[in-house]
C-alpha cells in the first residue's frame, strides 16, 4: 500500500528565497513531492536556474521576481499563484557586526528582509488560504542563532527570534481556520550564506560546527528541505506553533 502523507499532488506551494541554497532545495523537493511551486526571489538568474532545475526533472514551477520587503509586490505574486496550500518563507540575509559597531541602518536592513519579509509572506499566504477555505501550512525560516548568544550576530539573531514569535502568534490566530504555522531553525548549512570564500576559513568554521554535532557533519540544503516537506505535508497534520531544529544535534552551548 502506497504511503500518501508526503504526497503534495494537486497542491500549490510558494517559496521565497528560492533562487539559492535552502530555498532552492525546498522548491525542488516540494515539486518532487508533486506540488506546483511558485518561486520568488530578487535574484533573477538564480530564479531562472531553480525553475529550470524543477521543470527539467518533470516538475511544475513558476518564477516571480519579488523583494519580500515589498509587501505590495509579494501580495501581487501570491495572488497570481492562485489559492495557496503551502507557504515556505525562506528568504533571508546575514549581517555580522559587534553590538557597539551596529548601525541603525544595519538593523533596519536585516529586519526588513528577515522579519518583515517573513511577515509579508505569512500575511499574503494566510489571506489566500482563508479566502479559499484551504487548510494550509505556513513554514517560516528561523535559525539555531535563536538558541545562542553569538558575538556579532545581534541583528540576525534578533530578526530570527522575531520570526519565532511571529510563528507562534500566527499559529494561535490561524488555528481556528485549520491553518498550521511552524518554523524550521536550521544549524549550520552549506550555502552561499555560510560560504567564507576562503578554503582555510571555511574548513575552520565547519570544523567548529562538526565538533559540536553528535552526527559529526554540517547540514546540506536538502536536510532542511526535508524538514520543510514534513511540515508542509499531511504527515504533520497535528503539528502547529512548533520550532523544528534540523541541526545535527548541536546544542548551541555558548
Ligand atoms: N545556511 C545556514 O547555515 C542557515 C542556518 C540557519 C538559517 N538559515 C536561514 O535559511 C534561509 C536561507 O538561507 P541560505 O543559507 O539558503 O542562504 P542563501 O544566501 O543561499 O539564500 C538566500 C536567498 O534569499 C534571497 N533573498 C535575499 N533577500 C531577499 C529579498 N529581499 N527578497 C527576496 N529574496 C531575497 C537571496 O537572493 C537568496 O536566493 C535564510 O532565512 C537563512 O537565514 C540558514
């Protein structure tokens, strides 16, 4: 007898940050599971490559050039996708500076993408699901940074902590519509965001994370995509307001 809980055939998914890394792997996996996937990003070339990756594998994808910080443009793209079943709000940026050197514009820039961008995606998706009466699933992208106090990561970790609170609040508000809202908080994953552009530095950074992981490795985008698939699918039908931590068991002790 076939296992159907992970089958997304006939569902429409929207993935932000789909031009690279975790977003691209998520879009590709949701398409493999049968969903029609709408990909949004500010990177036109990366978006094109993701769409080609999906369609070449026999999947269904559309690309939307959209900045998640622009609520109007994002709403337009979500509306164009038709009734949504799944939103994966993955787009994000990194910023690193010590607290005493952090400028207001740094904080504003990071919050605009990492928090407001996720808020805009959640709002647009929730409106689409409520209007169409869809019992959908919204997945936000937090980070292991919310479980630690990492020097230099104030802006980033504050933005991700805000995503966690948004996720819980929205889960409470949307439960009566049977819409589920959960966050994924990955550990270190090999993507453009964690690429140190220097082999030695990269090895050092990854070795530090590997030492902290009982599994003895860093993450790959596909590890996180599978966590998103779980939350997007009927396999997690009784799960809402949760933070799933695919991080190789890293406890973030500092
Ligand atoms: N890589 C990691 O170790 C790691 C760990 C924890 C959380 N995350 C989170 O996972 C998400 C994806 O990160 P990644 O590692 O795949 O990085 P990435 O840099 O490979 O991908 C991020 C994508 O977001 C897009 N993006 C950035 N600003 C945007 C905007 N304003 N509007 C639309 N798209 C925009 C980028 O163009 C890019 O395609 C982020 O939210 C990140 O904070 C990553």
